[in-house]
C-alpha cells in the first residue's frame, strides 16, 4: 500500500464515510441486515449503480460485511462489521445535529420524509 499523508485525521474518516450516501447506508445497516433491494427502497433517490458502488467501497474498507447465501435465487445481505459498529456514535451525532439543523432552518421536522429512521420524531 502506498504511503499516504493526511493533513488532519478527519480526512481519513471522510475518505471512508464521506459522500452523500455512505452515512445513509450505514444508518440503515445500523438497524440490522438489509438486502440491496431493501436499501434501494429505503433510499429511493439513489441509483442502483451508485448503491452498488457505495456498498462495494464500504465492504473494501471493512465497514460492512456482505453475506452471500448459497441458494436459488441467490440472496445477499449487508450488515455492519464489528469495525463498522464503531461508527455508531458518529452516525448518531450526525443524525442529532441534522435534526437540530432542520428545526433551526424550517421550524420543525415536517420536511423529513416518512422513514423508519425518522419514526422517533413523530
């Protein structure tokens, strides 16, 4: 592996979980195993290509596990790895900050779509 230099350590964090979709994927997996089709349904604005790419990158970084069941038709599920579970505090903090930001900007959380991750706000 080529030696890499970071200016500050948050760069390493963002290299793994940065971007529009990775944290969203991780939040959904934080609530249990999910199939690709379930993740796609939970995130209707992500393209299938982007979802597949993000899952592969998270798997390569050791943050999620890909579980392949030997059956017909094939079944694949994703789950947080033990290493990925160490991100729970970060993900929870990002969600809490986002909720506060939404309330600050919009006055309430009505701009959030109905979603399993938003049920605690009702």
